[in-house]
C-alpha cells in the first residue's frame, strides 16, 4: 500500500489524513488516541479493544487531525483477501470511527472514505452493523449499499430509583474497576455460557479486556453476605461498551436457577442508574428487549444496517510490501 499523508479537499484545508499500520502506532499517537477516547461523541471501538481485536498485526488506523488535535480514528483489520473489517471483532457492536466533539462529521467521513480508497491492497470495506444516522452514513456509497442486518431495542433513560428494590432483594451492585475483580467476573460469565467447554473468540476478547476498564464495562450483582455487607455469591454479570452517550449491552449472564427470578431486571435498573450518573442517555440492549426488563423510559426499536462497499483498491500482490506512513507527532 502506498504511503499516505495528504490534505483533504478545499472545504477543509487544515485537515490532514494519515494511515498508520499496527507497528507504527507510537507513544505520541496512542496518547492522542486515549485523549480522543475520553471525549468522543462516537466511540464504537476504544483503543484497548482495537489493539486486542487486531489479528496478526493486520490492524491499520485512519487518523484525521487538525493541528495538534486528533479529530477522528478508524481502526480496521485488513484480511489477506483484501477486505477491511472492524478491528474490535465480535466485541465491537457497531461499525464506524471514533470522533471528536469538534469534528465536522460530513467532512471527516468524506476524508476517511477518500483515504480508504487509496489502500491498494483492499478492495472492499465491510460494515457488519451500524445504526441509521450513524457517522458512516456520511460516506456517499452507504445509502445505496446498506441493507437491514438485524434489530436492536434501546431505551432513552428518564432516571428513577432502583436502590430500594435491590436492597429488598438482598443484592449488591458493582461497577468493577479493579483488574482482579473484573477478571473474576468476566471469567464467571464466560464459563457459564461456554459452549462445549471451549471459549469462543469473543470470550477470549472479553477476558483480554479485564485490564482495560475504559474499553469494557463490567457490572455485577452479588448477594450481600455477612453483617458488614460484604459481597457474597455472584448472581449476575453484564458486559457493556460505552459509545458516545449510548451504553450498549454485549452480554448478560444470570446464575443458573435464577433466570426467572427478576435478577436480570434488577441489574438493568442498576445499569440504567449508572448510565444516568455517567451522563449517558441511551441504554441499548444489543438486541430484543429482555423479557424481565423493567420500565426505564421511552423504548425504541431500531434496525441494524450492514453494507459492503467496493473501494478502488486492487487485490494485494505477494510482492507488495509497501507500508503506510508513520504518525508524525
């Protein structure tokens, strides 16, 4: 692939677009990416998830900057067959870039799409799932190429108190931040749902994110045990990803025998309260509304879209060893 470091069209002369290979993500760029993750209005794939999901160093990042400010990053994995896919793998719920609040979505997305078309060893950008109105819609080919790929249910939160219901049930809610607590909770959830005793790639990605609290949120419900209120036996775990003002549920696991006892609904109440405390306004269940979901706010059912976008790239030749340009701090 030819090196790339170029300016965007005349309407945004101060923007610079670059492509960086996995091995070229130096400390200055990673620090800028972390800073962007912390303020992003769209963040479908946090840095820690992108680096965990990248396969065999095949990840590349399209970066758009204006002066010292990183306005957007789009991490993708490029397959030997010439297809660019989301870098976060099966843990990433939606496709698209991470964007700064000051980014002009139309201009940044047009610049990113133009950059992707310069990747000579990629012929297709595969978007597996995105919501109507998401930033990828600003790319010209998406409107004609998108098709329905599924459905999700979300709720616009209106607040509410859940503490009394949880206390009456004798349960304790946890937003796990300690790495060991996160690891134990993730492993508990993975082992309960492990098909045939073998972990899936998604299971392995979840475990690898135990040390990345900013990339994967881990919520737990445990029985209160003892006079000091110390957490006892774990009864439910929920794994989620924060994308802008939206918390997307990736997996909810309830202890065997408690599936019909309303535990999942109590956990949803607690997570909804947590979202409100964090300034998030939407709780996305990542699929159909669970049967035991409580009243949390206005429900909205949305189609998930997918698109396969041909680029102007060619299939990679065996002798094509050209690399993307490095980030210039």
